[in-house]
C-alpha cells in the first residue's frame, strides 16, 4: 500500500511528464515552488527537509525538474514532494503539495486515520502486514 498524502495521492505515481504539467500549472498561477524530502511521511509531519531554497518568479519548470532529479539521486530512500506557495494575499500559503517519489520500502507502510471527539483526526503510521 502506498502512502496517500497530498493531491493525486489515490492515483498511480505521476510520470515525469505529468509532474512537468503540474509545475507548468503552478508557474502559470505565479506560485513559488519548493522541493522537499523526508523519511517520515506521517500526515502531521510538517517539517520536511528542503532541497535548496524555494524558487520564485519562474517562467519555465526546468529549474524545479533539475531540483527534483538532484533530490531523487541524493535521497533514493526518501519521500520527495513538490510544494507550491501562493503569496498573492501577502502571506506564503501552501496551495498544492504532491509526492514525486516514494521509496520502494514505502509499499510496506500504512496510515490509519481515526476520528475522535471535537473533529479531531488521529493518524497512525505502521508497517503493513497486508503486503508481506
């Protein structure tokens, strides 16, 4: 089972062409883009490691595609995502986030969500026995 986080999480992994199309969409909206990685894909983990600085004022997705390739090569065993930020309202707000790499051993991870009182969601990440 793959980790489902961000948009497109219930679809098959994006191809490089599909990633480029999403980057072009973000650039067309004037959003800044960032590449991040982690070995802890828990939905409440907000602190992923940045690969370089966010990239602003893009006209072409090539710099972000290069950053994705470099991050993948440096961290083949980590989750890698692209995050798009919108600053049109005077603050940096995440508007899009999607995975561009999941490690092979990620197939053995499973996230379970439990609903609790007060509209609280609790998430548990554990090794799945279904895939073994």
